[in-house]
C-alpha cells in the first residue's frame, strides 16, 4: 500500500481502537510500499497489515447504520 493508504488505514484503526502504526516496509525507501506494524512483547516488529485491514472492516460492519423509520398510516 502507499503511504497515503497507510495513513488512511491508520486513521480508521485509531477510530475503531485497532492497535498498530504505519511505517515503510523498507526504512530506507519511504516512497515505496508501506505496512502496518506492532511491537511484540519481545521487542520484535510484527507486520499486521492484513490483520489490521480485517479488523477495521469487521468494526465497520458492526457499526449501526443511521436512518429513519417512517410509519405507514393505514
């Protein structure tokens, strides 16, 4: 994903409480591919891009939709 897509995903993650942070796949190439990462308990960096996408999509599907109920007059 691009840097802009990673930022958009991170914003949605923040909104839905999904942990992780966007970063370039290659730290020396910030214009290249980006991913979502989380630090493990042992200090290693985990790529959780697909997990984050799935979690955000699931959270969006759980949200109630707004609308109006219009009663019919018989």
